[in-house]
């Protein structure tokens, strides 16, 4: 029984180790798939830009993203190769342990068989029992003989189980070695692709270095346009807050007048009256917060070419830009969709930013800029993934860019949030 229990305990330990290793391997493969999807998106954008005779700044940023994704993928491959090597080492150690155990079990089984052979005569067994000095001793001897028979059977089963386990572990090793060889081949291809991307990147750098003065002027214009967009979006949100506050005060006044005849003080309704719109907005805010890190992108395909906050300029040294949202490069004229259910509160037209749509989600606002056409108007209710417009396309460029922001309203204060922390990666 003790031998059987030890076998079960060892099997549990081995299975736990296998499960942990499998979980780690699955996580690496999931990350590999995510990076490959990102590379597919950047490759698609660059393929569409091949027909352009002049390279764009967005193309340079997309190439940089593609290189970064490929470098991450190489690290992922390294981790997978190391994981496979560790798994093979572990399995080989386990096989060695199994083989040693099988040899010990066979030796024990051999002794049991010899003992059984010597006592194969049923009369010998009976004499062994009847020669006992007492009834109690006879019972113990009988139990002992049964126990030997049971151990013999268990020993045979244990040997078979260990032999089966050895076969399974050898099969796993073969698969892991094949996987490792496949990953090494993929790694070699990725290294070659990175070198090609870097050569292309360097070629575009050389083009832009000849036009630094022009690029600086363009950058100044972009910064002016961004400042105008920032002010107009902030102004629109302030108007929305003021309108909502005015409506709330009107509802309080209406409630006060209604309850005046019941001798209810004017201050009471502000504490006891529950407004349905407020309750609904609170629930929507909680739902929006609950989807942090899981919101869909505002476009179907694309690559983030400018992150939230400070960004180093791709060609100008010691020059940074400040972004209140994220910019996503996507195929030209792509459709833009709402990232969550809500109400359209503003549709603006801003120089340098095209058309802008602001959607309210309780205490949160999502802002979609650089639209050419809008398919919604203020007051419209939208659901997640509803199309709200299509993007601008600059002449001679194969990509469009959506500028996406998230704001949180707390009373009269408005906080600009990092969208990368809210959309799914």
C-alpha cells in the first residue's frame, strides 16, 4: 500500500510540473500569436504604401513598430527554445528515474515471484497458518499471505504503469525537439526580416535628413493644430458639463416645487430625490471602468504610431511632441467605430483635425478625431462597434490616422487618460 501511495504522490508531482510547463508554453504561444498579428497589420500598411514615390513620416513610424514587434518576437522565440530545452532536460531526468524505478520494481517482483513459487502448494500455505501458536497468530499469518498476493499484483501493475509513462515521456521529448527546430527556423527568418526593415528605415531616414527645415515647419503646424484641437475639445466638454448641470438644477427646482405642498424643505430633494439619468450614468461609468484594458480599437486594423504623452520625433534630434491620446495608422478611408455604448454629445469640425466626434459614457468621454465624414449627430445613442464615421486621407498618402482620446469628468474637472491602458492589446 505504501508503494502504491508513493506512486500516486510521484505521479501528482510530475503532472503538476507538466501542467505548469504546459501553461508557460501556452502563454508564450499566445504572445507569439499576438505579435504575429501586430506584424501582419504593419506589413499590410507598408504593402499599401509601396506605390507611393515619396515616403511618409507614418510609414517610418510603422516600420519602427514592425522592427520592435519583430525584436519582441525574437525574444519570444528565445523563450520558447529555452522552455523546450528545459522541458526536454526535465523529461530525460524523469525517464532516467522511471527506468531506475522499473529496475528496482522488477527486482522486487522477482523476489515475490520466487516466494510465490516456493509457496505455490496450497497445503504449504495451510500448514503455515495451522502451525500458528494461537488463533490470533493464525489470522495474522493469513492476512500476511493475502497481503503478499496483493503486493505482487500491485507490483506488476506499477511496472506496467512506469513503462507506459516512459513511452509517453519519450513521445513528448520528440515533439518538443521538433518544435524547437521549427522555432529556430522561424527565428532565422525573423532576423533576416529585421535586417531588411532596418535597411529600408535607414533609406527613409536619409530622405528626411535632406528635408529637416521643411519637416520642422510641418511639425510647428501640427503642434498649432493640436493646440486648437485641444482647446476646442476642452471647450465642447465644458459646454456639455454646463448643460448637464443646468438640467440637473432644473430637475431639482421642479422637484422642490412639486414637494412644496407636502411641506418638504427645499434642501431635502437634493438628498432624497434619485434622478434616473444620474443612476443610469453611474451604471454606465461602472461598466466602462469594468472594461478597462478590454475595449475594442476604434478601427479594425492598424498600428499605434504615436503614443500617449511625450514622443521623440523619429528623425529630428532632441525634438519631442506631446500627445493627449494615441494616433493609430490604418488603411486610408477606414471606418471609425465607437469603443463602447453611449450617447453622442458633440460633432465638431476643427481645422487640422477634420471632424471630431465626442461620445459620453457616464462620467467618461471618448474622442475620435481626423474624420472626413461622420454618420452620427449629437443626441444619437450608439452601441459598441457602431460605425460613427470614416477617416481623412491626405493627398499622396496610402494611410489614414485616427486620433483617439479618453477623458474622465469629475464634477467640473476633466482628466485626460492614456487610451493604451483601456483598449485591448
